[in-house]
C-alpha cells in the first residue's frame, strides 16, 4: 500500500448547538483517490473545511507528510499544498482565465511585488494549460466558459499551487457524462503525478469508477473506511443511511390513462425545433439529454417562461395558450425548477411562506387580507404528507437540509393540486435518503393520476423512474423510448446522435 | 464568431465613448461656442473636482460597495485646510494666533482628514460587516457635523494667495486642477490594471469568496479601498476650496450623488467587479458636457436635473444588458 500523505485523527468541531464532527479519523494515501461519503449533514464538508482552514477544528490532530500541522486559514493550506475545489464554483466571473488562476499571487515585476507582470502571467498560464492538455485562452473571461471548463480552471489552479492534495466537493453535480469522463481522465493524470485526491460525491457509480478507498461518515461519526473493492452499492448505502434501502427507485407500476397534454411542432427560435410529444395520466415522462441540449429551455417554454415562435399545446384535446407562468398555473401545471437556490427558495423566509408563495392569490380573502389560519393548516398537512423535517413551519427555509428544502418546493407545487407537474432535476445535490423519499413521492403522485415530466441528468434515475423517456439533443427530440427499451447506452446514443451525424 | 457579432461586441465595449462623441458632435452643431478652447477648459475645470471624487467612489463600487461620505469629506477637507491657511490680516480667523504656514501643511492636513475617515469606513465595513451603504451614511453625517462644529457654520474666507494658486493657477493654458485630475486618473488606472491591489479590488467585488479562498486579505484591502476613496475626496476638496478661495462646511453637499452618477454612467457596475478608469472619465465628461450644453442652449437648470436623472437610469439599463452572463 502507498504511504500515507495525510492523517487526521480525533477531529472535533462544534457549531453552536451542534457537534458537527465527533472525533473523526481520516487518512489519505499518496497518489490515490479517497472518496468521502455520507448524507447531507454527515460532516463531510465540515471535515474538509477543517482541512483547508476555513473552519479550523476545535481539537484533533492533522499530520501532513508525517509532520504535525495547524491550518488556521485557506492560505496556509494552499501554501502547504492542500487545495479545495468547491461545489459552488468560485470564479471571479468577469475576470480572465489567467487572473483567476493566479488570483492573490499574480507574478510581479522585481522584488517590490506591487506591479503585476501580465506577460509572465500569460506565459505561465499557457504552460500550465498546455501541461494539462486544456484548450483554453488565458485571456478569455471566465463567465463565457461552461461550468465544466470553469472546473478545469480550478483544477489547473490547484496544480499551479503544486498541490499534493486536491479536495473535490461534488465535482460532477453539473457535468454531462462526457465532461465527467474528461474530469476522470484529469483525475487519473493527477494521480500519476503523485497528487492525492479526496473526492466527495453522492453518486455511487462514480465512486466505483474512480475511487481507491472510501470513508463513510454519518452524523459526524466514522462509520467505515475500506478499499472500494471491498464495498458494493448496497453496503455503501446502508453505511450512509444506517438502514437498508430496499430499492433505490421505488417505482410502482400503475395503469396509464389517456392523453392529457399534447405538444405539437413547438419551436423556440434558435433553441428548440419541431418538438412534438404527448403526456398521459399517471405517466412519468423522463427527459434526458446533455446539459445545453435544450431540456430546461423546453420546460420553460411549456410553462410560459419562454416565448414560443410556433406550435400548439393541447390539454385534454383542447388547444390552450400558455404565454406566462400565470397561464400555466391556471391550466393546472406546476414547475419545480432546476436550481433550488436560484429560482426556488427564498432563503430568509419561513417554510410556511415558501410553501404558499406560488398561491398567495388563493389565500386572499375579503378585502385582500391573507387567510393565515388556512395557510398554516395546509402547510402542516403537506409537512406531514411529504415528511418534511423542520423544527416548525415558521423556521427559515435556509436552515433546512437540501432534501427538505426540495420537499418544501414540491409541496409548493402540490398545493393547488396541479394535473401536470414538471420536475427539473428534482434530486440534484440532495442526499441518498432524501432522494429515495422524493422518488417515492413522485411515484405516488403518478399513481394518483398526475402526469409528470421529470428532467434529470442522472441516467439511473431516469431509467429507474420513467414510463417513457424523451431524449433531447441540440434542441430536437431524437427519441422517445418505452420503459422496456431503456438502458444507458441507448439513451446516450440518442443524446449525442446529432453530433455524430455532423462529425 | 461572426463579424457582425464582433462588431456588436466592439460597439458594446465602447458604447459610452460613442455616446460621448455623439453628444459632443451634436452640441458643436447646435452651439458655435461649444467647441471653443475656453469653453472646453471651463468644462474640464468644473468637472475636475467631481471627476476625482468619482474615481475614488468607483473603487468602492467595483468592490461591490458604495461610498456616500465623499461629499462630506470634501466639506470637511475644505474647512480643515482653509482654517490653516487664512491670511493674518483677516481679523475673524478660526485660529487667531496661527503663524503663516507653508502651503503643504493645509494640503496634508486635509488629505489626512480624508484618509482617516476613509480608513474608518473601510475598517467598519471589513470588521463589523455592516453594509457599506450604512457605514458610509454614518460617516457622511458625522463628517458633515465635524465641519460645522469646527467653523460654527461660518465660511472660512481670506485664504493666502499661494493656496488659492492651486485652484486658480495654470501651467500654460492648462489649469492646475485639470492637471491634478489627469494625474489622479493615471494613478488610478495603474492601480486598477497593473497592481495586485487592483486585481484584489476586482476580485473582492466579483466574488468575495473566491478572493478569500485564494488567500487575499480582504479586510486589509477594504480599508485601502475606502482610504483611497477618502483621499480622492480630500484632493477634490482642496482643489474646489482653493478655487472658491474660501472654506465652506457645506461645500460638498450632494457631491457624492454626482460622483456615484458619473461612475455609474461610466459603466461601473453596482453588482461588483466591473469598472474602468476611462469609462469613469467618459461618464464624468458626459455629465459635464450635458450640464454645459444645456446651459449654452438656454435650457432651464431644473429640466437639466430631469434629463440627468433619466440618463443615469438608462445608462444602468444598458449596462445590465451588456454585462448579462452569456451562455
């Protein structure tokens, strides 16, 4: 076995009222990938923040290259050679690639260290990018790049620090399968150079593809540390949630009714072309495709958030005009958006207000006063129905875990009892336990006769949950597949099909 | 990228300068007096003080903050400097026993006052995490009060000629105030583009978390940013006082709004991380030419305010479109 480069022992970290880490041990071997897993709130990020100096531990010991170190701030960690790539990527969007890479340590003229040497910065960046085989212009503004490219810049930055340890926090949460492959080849390249990687992820298949060892945390405690080869999906899941999940995707086969929604020849100039499909009662229609294929744009067009240049939408056989979200809600549609934080929750408002936010009209009584008591009653009902874990419905939603925030948003869209529910990445960034709960909620809704469109980047989720799958590629539907024909290879083939034709 | 695309991008990048030239062109048609050297120099003299102010405020805005105290710093600097350089022949001096001091004394005293208040702004923002709007609102009121206390709200007249020379003298045809404005602009340009400090300002405004995790000392930089803004304000205060030949405790009232307006029109984004010195200068000149032009055309000064207000809002609407993240 390779030598240990990092040993963290008996790490304790408390936050007001919570013992986030309760004497946790963790180690990392040189040139390997060590996966760190656990549900949200298990302490993974806290442990890593102890390592990179954002939240130094209350007690415990960190041995780096067999020497005891204290890491009071991120700069110390970086100088030691410990870099972290954060889940919420951290670029300065309006600055160039090179300025982002050398942020805070720009090459300067002479010993004064005051005036920045742009030519040297450019040359160093070019060498660095060439070394990593990244085809990027050092002068390009970062905001013009895809999320995957931004991530590559973060990795390049870590390499430029000569980092021995790179921590990656959910690096693939916004990547397409191709981009994940590229990331993994990058990780292998780093391993060959002797760089060690701590890899935080919720995605099982990735762990088995890339990791050498795995450590599972639960509620701030160690559960297990083992070579990945000695684990399987079931043992990992039960280690994480502390119970056996009988099935990850608890799909109930239920009878599918007649056509409810029909979309005919829908066009959005420059984005979507000739989109036609139908959706039946009790059906879960999965929507798959690469990021940028137009999945979200299609959902936005359906929900009236995007102007349609042509095409018809029929509800129960009758044409309807949906030109705004108000029209869509009136027509009985609900839309759980892709980005919980950006377009979903209002962080500083209560769970209750977040629940009723889309339906304040229906709670307006005489003289326009809100019917607060009815609001509370409905909110409590959905809290129970969806088992939302919150100390009270008056608690601020920002204090809930991601999974529970998502459940509140599901409750929001169930409140006015929609017939058609559009779910865009309903389980992104939430832990395995909450994911299973959301899946069973979705299945239950379908069995009650609701029609569901579910967009997801995770193929196992799409395959596990959908009755049919619509594959989108470059703004067109390339296939609509029946449940019996679903497998990862087929979906991926259609998701990339137009590319292949062009090539 | 198609050629129309890159043309569009180019036009976007230089919108503000195109607007400036179009305005200047139109005015030179409408008023024969507009393009005369004397008129242009008058515009520059009038706008130099506010221009220096706008450059300082822009640093705060680029770092995703704001500095409301600069107008009050102008006032405070004005009376601090003036009361140290009153002519002994004047009987009602603030400090009756004061000997004749060399001219750099009031200049440095004024600049010290500006840097001091700016540093306090920066420290408040950096260490107490109160929003810059509130911190500088507080110091704006405090500085205004200090100026009034020092002078009992009376003007401070009869300044020595060597001090007045700063505001009224010139090098050949070019007044000192304009030269100082140009020097401040050059220093600010170099600071923003060629120093680590400048990169830090953009990074703090663009993404403060990125700045922190990259090891940038955010607190220290915030203090520098607001100290620089205070320094610029006090330089402007000295120039305006020397020109007016009198220290006045209400001299800079509402100047902060003009400065913020100029920086904003010049493309400095209140969302942080965006702004350039040439842009700010264009912003200041647009406001200056507008003032001057409307005056030459005999348009009511009250209507001028309406027009200025509309231009500020339109400028920001354009800017937000331009800076929207493209996918």
